[in-house]
C-alpha cells in the first residue's frame, strides 16, 4: 500500500501509510486503540474506499476493488466484531466460506479439516448463537482458511484467548505461512506478535510510527514510550 489515507469528518484515521507485505511472511500491524488498524484493513480489503493512496496485490492495482472480487483473488479477512448467521452451525458457516473455490462436497470436507486443525471439531455442530466470543473468533479464522487463501488479514482473533489457548491458532498460522500463505495480523498481545511476526508495522494516530523486525521494534525507544510500555 502506498500513501494510503482515509478521513472521517476532520479525523485522519489513516494518514499517508505505506508498507509492503511480502509474500510468505507474517506481518503484524500494531498500535494503540484507535490508531487506524481496522480502518487500514477496511481500505485494503475494499470495505472502505481510500481517499488517498493505492493498494497493489501481486503487482496489480486493486485500489477500491470490491471485497468479493478480492476474496476471489485469494485475499480474505476476519472481522474484529464477528457477525454470523445465528442459526447456522459452525461447520455450515465454514463450509459456506469454502464454496468460494470449491463445490459443496469438497467445501464440506475442507471445513471439517480446518476445524480439526483448529481443535474446533467438538463444536462443529454448535449453532453460532451459542458460541463464546473467543470461539467466534476461531470461526472467523476457520472461515478464512477454508477459502484456500493466498493472503489473510486477521483482526484480533486471539483477543479473548488465554496464552495457552493461543497455541492452536498460532501453530495453524505458522504452518500456513510455511506452506506459502501470507498473513497480515492485528493483535494486542505482544508476546504473541513478537513470536509470530516476521515484520512489525506500528501505527499511531493513523500514521506509520515505525517498521522493522520484532527485535528492532522492541528496541525502538519511541515505540516503547508510545505503545509497548502500556501493552507489556
Ligand atoms: N466509520 C467510521 N466513522 C467515523 N470514524 C471512524 C470510523 N471507523 C473508525 N473511525 C475512527 O477512526 C479511528 C481509527 O479507528 P480504527 O477502528 O481503525 O482503530 P483501531 O486501531 O482498529 O483500534 P482498536 O485497537 O480499538 O480496534 C478511531 O478514532 C475511530 O473512532
Ligand atoms: Mg480495530
């Protein structure tokens, strides 16, 4: 993304943000509440049209393209506030996501596999309205993985999990990265971000405050002052 910007009223929610997500990497976008992380996701995935700047995917200009067009190209996202059809079961929801690229029988099989990998099989036949918030976030992740994606954007899917519960999604994300899938993720839990990400981008008041390896960011005095001090 290059020079990406979005203004709400007088507020520059995302202000001249440029960075690259290299293929096969896990990149984490961090920053305080209201820094513009979710808005950046909305701009990248076509849920909001940027006022300024551009987004390229594999060399193609995709600025402002519709979410379903981008999903078909392999770019999918989770939602910080997961909304799902309340009466559908977990496996039905994940199967529906898989229909993007697969006929029903294969989508159903893939949904079961993804749920197995996320240790969610026991909840496959639970309806969405009965799920806890952390489980809803795991369904968000499962939906993304079921689409056979190339690039996955995850918005705080581990927010409600304790450290031990994070192991399963973390391992799944690492395995998928190792198989060539690219991730851009927003997470507030610093030990998770630090161990998962190949690169970190720090947003503050809509602007890019820093970019670097986990070590470089942890050692950056300005980041420590503005963000890490409060999060660690
Ligand atoms: N649709 C909107 N209309 C008006 N203001 C908005 C809208 N969406 C976001 N904002 C504002 O833009 C700023 C950035 O919000 P955003 O949700 O991107 O932050 P965030 O970094 O994801 O925060 P959090 O960590 O709390 O999820 C905030 O001040 C927010 O209130
Ligand atoms: Mg957010």
